[in-house]
């Protein structure tokens, strides 16, 4: 029944900031999944007899890998596996189930916002017992094991039924197939004033939510339509598909353009939102008002006391370094701490566990709180709906009031996707070599005040993380940040973050790209992006 198979290592199984991500055909290589799962289990200690949570976003190859994980969990001694019905669980739902069931950990099968399908992307990520992504020390241990692995253990049994909710025993291990939405929706009802939101909806407030044929469709139907009373069809593209309907499940202004165009039209509903492949990212748009993720984090932090689960307001705020400093102004006004971390949700985990922060967020459309240890797209949508129901103002009115109170951080991210990796690394290496010489230089009429390579010391465990992005700070408070993303599967993605702060008595209604035009010119002058990448324009402007 339990078989031990000899194997040989693969040399490309190093997890990134969000686990191991490759094209589907790579994961379909014989032994590739088995090697990586065994490397995870071999890097753990004390899990025998404990619970493992497993689920994914429904993308192509999700069901097949879940079967492998369950059989290997049995062979390696786990006592219970909890899996979402049909193999479906959003990433925040996995985090919640780990925490609620005091599970040893969980395995999330997703490539987040990356495209799916037979030739698309796939990913495997391990989440620890706190519900959050494994830390860098553990992911490094997985990689080291993957380079030396010589055998894996698997139960040679038939595939299990993933579609029938219930509990069964398989050779001494308990398998529980659970409703993927129920526990998560119940948690949301403890945090937000569903009665107030329902009343607002009954009063004529309208919503459009684009699930992008990804994992949040069933969650949005149950919560927005069934529990909050929004009209049927409020959740659009609500059926999860293995290829996300042939679309890119990234909730930004390129891939969610249909929603954006609707919200800018005369027939716009009052509130528009979207989430990504695995449900951890969000897009917020009001009538004629796109809310940038950095601004959303700041506005949510400033207003979260309006939700019952956060009535005392945040104890602290954390943001990733590339995220705009809009939240910093809120923290300053509230008299609470602000933490600037490297990119990657795992860096928020220790702050959340230590009770130092209540809300955290990243410019890449991720926002969350201490209710789980992942970013949570629907949570952000529901907090916005709670705030709108209590304040009875529009999204545009709330944001204009916010800028009038705190000032405005004009901010944009320019992504150069799937560029030559060698060229991208050379660009960054050359820029690092010039950091000491940039101070005092002028670019596009802007004077560089300081340039560095961001390093972070965790205030809880004192761990140090270096080389997290190049910062070029200008006199007057503007800045440019450049870093290579760790979430792609093809070539490299260069992210350029551009920010200008405008005080509350300044110009608060400028077009964002126009407000940043001199900084965009300065970024090109400093890094020669077009010449080095062969790209005359970004792939995505967010």
C-alpha cells in the first residue's frame, strides 16, 4: 500500500516569495510534483498524526496534484487531511482553516494572478501552522532538500472523491472534504456589520464584482448575493474555470478593463471590485474613481473602526517597502506604529503574530488583517462595503475627503514583464554599483537625496533580509523604487514604482501619470530601461 520510489533531483525547485511556480508542463514531468512535496515533508518535523489542509484555485492540474498530495500525506504519516470540495479553496480560506482547526500546516496549489490552462502557470506553496506562508529559512530548507532527494513515499491507492462533502477513513488517515466557502463566510460575519450592508443594498446601493472565472466566484455568490442580498449576477464570471476563461486573472486596469470601463460609464453601479486567481488580491473602483491599492490600504486603515470586528481601530499598520507612504500619514495621525517590510506576505506574519499590527498591505493589490495570515481580496471588499454602508458616501467622496485630511501620494507601478532575465539582472547589478554616486545628481530636474538597496531587520525575531529593492529618494519626498518580481514563471519582471507626495493643501486632483511625468523621465535617465530591456513602454501600468 505504501510505496517508496527512488528518484533523482531536479535543479529548479527553489521556491520564490510565493512558493514554487512553473509552467504546467514542468509540473507534469514524471516525479516533479512528488519530489517537491516530499522535499516539503522532509523539511518538517513533528507532523505525524497531525492535520494538513489542502486546496487550490481550480486552475488546470489542480485536481491531479491534490490527489498526489493526499496520497503522499497518507504515506508520510499525517493523521488528517482537510480538502475543499472539488479541490477548491481560496488562499485566505486555507489560512483560516489552518488556524481554526489548529492544523500543522497547509499546501496551497495556485499561481495566484498568473494565467492558467494546459500551457499556463501552476504553483505549490506551503503555509505554516499560523496560517501564513512559510518563512525564508524554511523555503531555503525545502530547496536544499530538493537538490539531494533520492526517494519519495506515496500510498498506491485509487483517487479519492473530492466532490462529496463528508469525512472518511483511508488506511488510518481521516480525509475531510469540506464546503470551501462556509467557514470563511462565517468568519466574515463576525468581522463586519452584515445588517448595515444589507440595509444599504436594500436602499438601492449596487455592486459589480468580477471573480475573473477564478476561485472567489463561489465565495462572492454566497456572501454578496445570498447573505447580503445583492442582485443575482452581482458576482460576474463567477464559475471557476481551469483556464480562467482564457483570461489573465489579475485584478488590475489591464486585465479587468471591462469592469473599469463599466465603472467609468454613465450606467456604473455604486461600487465595483474584483479579485484574482486564488482570492488574495483585490481591485476597488467607485463611480468614476479608481482606488489605487496603496490608497485603499490607507483609507481602510483610517476607517476600519467602523466595522464591528475592528471597533478600536488598528494597533499598527504594515506595508511593503514599494507600497506608497499613504498609510504612513494615517499611522502618524492615529499615533500608531507603521512598519515598512520587504515584499512578500510572509514578512507581515511575525508582526501579526506579535500583535504589533492589525492591517497590512502591498501595492500589488494585497490587503489583509489579523483575521488570517494571508492577504484577502474579499475581506478588503467587505470592509469597503461596511465603510460605505456606515458613512453613506460614495467611494469618490471618501477618497477626496481622505486626501484633504492626509494629503495625496501620487503613485504608479510600471511593470516590464517577461523580459530577458540576464538583461534584467545586469540592469539591477549595474544600478547597485552606482548607488554611492547618485546622491546629489540631477535627473529630469530632480535632485537625488539618497539611494540605497533596501534591507530589513524584523523587529520580532531580528532576522535580516537584504537586497529587497533599489530606492532612489529625491529632495522633496518623491522616490523611485526598482526591483525584480519573484512571482513570474517566464523571463523576468522588472517593477518600477514611482511616487510623489502632495500635501493636503496642494494639488489633489491631478492625473496620476501626468503628476509623475518628471519621475518617469528620471527613472529612464537613471536606469536606461528602454535600451537595456528593448521595451519602449511598460507591459502594465498599475
